[in-house]
C-alpha cells in the first residue's frame, strides 16, 4: 500500500445483526438480444453474447405457452424464475426485469409476469427496460393487465437513421409502439413510460430534440446516463470527468496561468532545480493554488492537468446542452434526469446498496449489482481496469430465500459498507495514484482501505452511469 494513501476511516467491520433486507431484485431473464448496439456488451463481446439459437421474436408472434420447451443458457427457465419467486418475492417492493439482453425476446415473458404477480406483495412494482422493437400494441395489451409500474424504452436520438447507426436492429415501428405506450399511460394503464438515453459525443446535440420528440409523441419522462467506457475509443466519447468540480477548476486555473512553465516542469528531468530556483510569479501561483487546495482538503492529481484542460470545451458545451435540455423539459412539462459532469466524492451512493437491491444473472448468480455480474474491462483514470464478477450465491442451489442465503457476516458487512460509501470506500478520481499504477486500480479485488471488493472507481456510485432509476 502507498504510504500516502487517503486515510481509511474507522468504519465498523463487524455486523450488528444478521438480518439482510432485500427490497428490490433486478433480474436478467435473458442475455439474448435482437439488437447489437455499438456500445453494449452484445456488440463488444460477441463470444460471451452470441446470437441465441432460440427464436428471438417468439413473443411478437404470439405468446408462447409451451413452458416445457427447451431454452438454451441465454434464457432463465420459468422453473428457476418460479422457485425464486416462491422463495424470495414475498417481501419485495420492486421487481425489475433488466440485464444484458432484451427481456421481450424471452418466449415466456408473460408467464413470468404471471408468476411474479402471484408471489409479489400487492404493493410491489414491476418494471422493465426494453429496446421496444417487439413491444407492438397487441403484446402491450397482454402485458399491462399485470399492473406494470414503469416501462423504460432505450433510444439515443429522435432521428431514426441515427438510432439505426448506434442501435443496429432499430426500426421505425418503435416510434409507433412508443406512441401507443404513451396513450396507455394517459389512459391510466401504466404509471410511467420513459425513454432512457445514453449520452456521448455522438448524440450530445440531439438531446434537446429528444425532449421535443417526447413532447410530440406523448412521453413524459426522460432519463439520461453517461456511457460506460468498455474500450479506449469509448473513453474518448465520454462527456464527464471522474474528478471533483473543485479539483477540475484548480487544474484548469493552473494550466491557464502557465501552461508552458508546467510543460517545462513536467518534461525537464531536473525540474526540482527549476522549482527551487525560479521565482516566476506563475510558478508561485501554482504553489498558492495547491496550498489552498490542501487547506481545503481538495485532492488534485496534477498528472491529469493536460487531459482535464483538453476536456474544458467539451464539458462547457455539455453543460450548455444540459441547460437547454432542462429548459425545454420545463417548457413541455417533461421530467428529465440528467447525470452530473463531475463527481462529488462525498455524495457517492451505491444505487444497489442504498436501496437494498440485488442483481440476479441469467445463470442464477446473485451479485451486489449489475456491474459485478460478469467480467469486463473498464477504461477510467487513464488506465484499464478489470471488473471481476462478485458472486454471493446462486439461486439454482438455493433451497431457501435469498435473505436466508445472505445472512452471513460477510454479506452484512458488505451491505453496511455499500450504504456508507463516502466514508467506507475511497474515490480514486482525485487521488494522485490513480494515474500512477496504484496496485488497487488494476482490478476490483480491493482498495487501499483494505476492503476486499473494490468499488473505488465505480461509475454507478458517482451517478455518471445509471441502470436503476427511482
Ligand atoms: C443493456 S440494455 C438491456 C435492456 C434492453 N435491451 C434495452 O436496450 O433497453 C439496458 C440499457 O443499458 C444501456 N447501455 C448499454 N450499453 C451501455 C454502456 N456501455 N453505457 C451505458 N449504458 C449502456 C442501453 O442503452 C439500455 O438503455
Ligand atoms: S438492445 Fe439492449 S441489450 Fe440489446 S444490444 Fe442494445 S443495449 Fe444491448
Ligand atoms: S461496483 Fe458500484 S454499484 Fe456495484 S456494489 Fe460497488 S458501489 Fe455498488
Ligand atoms: S488510487 Fe485509489 S486505491 Fe489507490 S491509493 Fe488512491 S484512492 Fe487508494
């Protein structure tokens, strides 16, 4: 561990009792998909997510009632879903059908809704996120009697051709399906119909038009999420910076006040001599700003100076477009949720931990969140990071409820930590070691506080990337 690492706070490690409470289950009923969106694991990892042998549009053609029909490993079986429902749905507030796949390609989607309603408490909400390609009016009419609280439709721009470019598989009929969805909401048959849009450089300037589009077709809610960067190319598309606004402002101010001097300092092997000998007021300015930052307990990673400075025009433009989006949304009475441009390390929140939510993968693994479902690579803080799965158990071998399975000191301690993220988990974005090969940023096996699961660079907890909406 580095000698200068941020102080690990004194967080209680021993759980007080063994009574985990699970209020939300997010279940991946299939990893199959009829789209290949450019930024999704489906397009980026075709070996992990091959085209399924099963018929994709079984649902669209009419609901399959042959529940015994053989499904491949890309689908959760009705039996498994049923066992889970029987043992673990009884105390839920919310069931979310969401994963790396299109839920409506599951041929037994409706029987699963039937089971869910049978075992969920009456007040519990059901929702799902869909690419909407299969959600024609006839299917929606069969789904809505199951009292669906919310349907979220993914769409990145109002322009059909552009959607087809980012989201191969996209068809013009999605717009008709959306119009019908909006009508059903106005008729009181569903609480919320929303569009979810992934923001990156390629669609930034379409966002205000997306608000207009929502108004025109009668959709009242719009959620935005930044892009989760699985590759270097995607990193270049991002419209946020994983540092605090205070650190960003200091870095920009330093660069504006003496870029050439800084360059010399960074590039000259004997830079210490320059620092010691030089009385240049601009160097003094840098020291003054750094002193102020230290006094105000703001960590500034000077290795990021160039990168942050290059980001300034983009961040300013994104801010301008976000303001435009907010104004239009207010004008049309549309609810919008916009992610931040900077991180506030003190306000990080694990979306799953904070809501007593868990994620279940298609193969039955119980994991703390969507991010920890399967291995993938993330690009952040100028380095590559491997996110390993973190499996708490499996529903296929679980005779009892999830709550009982998780009644272990290890899980309770993890749940407690995830509820107390700002104090219990460091944030690497502003730390000087994040760009300097810190041992704890190569993967998510741990962090410099000694935690054995590393949530120290989680883009969900910082609010940049969303997969669970309130
Ligand atoms: C994985 S999809 C699954 C549900 C359904 N197939 C759909 O597209 O709505 C869920 C959401 O994740 C978003 N998504 C996919 N890849 C992403 C990435 N790299 N970063 C941020 N969001 C992403 C999609 O746009 C979609 O809104
Ligand atoms: S429709 Fe959803 S699951 Fe399918 S490729 Fe696109 S984002 Fe991924
Ligand atoms: S990786 Fe992020 S979302 Fe997952 S458990 Fe950790 S903080 Fe929560
Ligand atoms: S980069 Fe992150 S894990 Fe490494 S010392 Fe800094 S805060 Fe800790």
